[in-house]
C-alpha cells in the first residue's frame, strides 16, 4: 500500500486533517471508482475537488500532497494514501460492510487489481484520442513544472512513477497526439483482460461470482470509458456487455460517470469527424 511518509508531504496542513477526506475530480476514472465505493459503504467524507482541466493537480499545493500529481488522494486522520486501488483496499479494511472482497480472496483481489492498474496507460491513450475532446500534447513548460514540483519521494524514497508519467506525455508530444500504433497496442493489451472477464461471467452475475466486488467496480469504470470511446464491447464480449449494462442501470454507478451535456455533445461531434475520416477506434484497431 502506497501510504506517504511525512517527509514526502510538503503541504503539511493535510497531516492535521481529521476524518475522511478525498481529493478528486469528477471526470477522473480513478476518482469515480473511489466515489462508488464510498457511496456503497455509506461513508461520510469531505470533498476537495481538484480541477484537472485547470491543471490544479500540477500546482504546488496539490503536488505537495501527492508528489505524483494524480487523483484521487485519500486523507484519513492525517494518513495520506495516493493510489486508487490502495485506497479501495484501505476502505474495505476500514469499513468492512458491505463486503466488497469475497472471504478468503484478498490476495486474489490484490492481484486482479494490479492487472487492472497495468492497463491504465492503455486506457489513458484511448481516452486522449476518443473520449476527451481537445486532448493533445502538453506544453513543454507544463512537463517541466510537473517534473520540478513536489518532494519527488514516495515512502521516503525517490519515486520512479514520475518518470513514467513524463514518458507518456513525451510520447504524445513526439507523435502530435496518440498514434494509430499506440491505439492498436492498447487494444491488444485489453484483449486478454476482456477475454478473462468474459470467462468469469460464465460462473455468476459478477466477476468473482455471486456478489459485487471491488473488481466489478474497477472494471465497470474501464468498460464505461471503452464503450464510450467506441469499443464494441457488447458485440465482442456479450456476457461482459450485459454485466456492464446491469451495473450502468444502477444509480450509484451511473451518477459517478455522468458528464455535462455540452461535453457529451463535443465528444459526439469529435467522434463523428473521426468516423467520417476513417479514424474511429474500431477502424484503427481493426475490430
């Protein structure tokens, strides 16, 4: 679990915060799954929205809390946890009801969530091209600002994750966006994961059997992003498509991924242009 040490944190005020606080953004996929879990467990929490569009996550105040510059961040009585799947595991331990990890399967859940996290940059690449209207290369000065900000340490040690983030944006800049090759790689990476999830649903209504779990919540968010980006989930993975539709029909899930109508209209217009130019996700990926 990635829990920061006091020396990692430059914005010291959070060390004195009491109760459950979540620093998050409405349109952040990792924030969305965290809010779903908080809602299902009935947790009272204090909201601190960090505007990613305005790049507040690169400001000194937030980088002083999370040296990786990513949301969400959970602060509980001064303890700071910065990775979303670690936050989910922490909440499951702190608030065990309703249980979202089947008995005796905690290690399996941890491994499955690590596999989900391994796809995060693939999902980001797809979203930059097909989900977020206007997403593109970041200015060089923004990358420099990000590189210099924060303590640069996690757990008291130099943090290699910042280099991963910088490499992603450097690749976007070098290709003037997300290349066809990067999209095809992302879909190739997702294929075995979706095949595995499809197979799991042969044994029950949820990914780990008879009851809803953290894996369902995490994969629902990924599935929503993929479907909205133009991935033919229902056609290629019928059981997974039906599972997704069932979760999306639930208000506690759907409200966390809801978007302002103007943003939806902008994305639909962008995707219409992509289809007209032969650049839709399914066409580029050869689906």
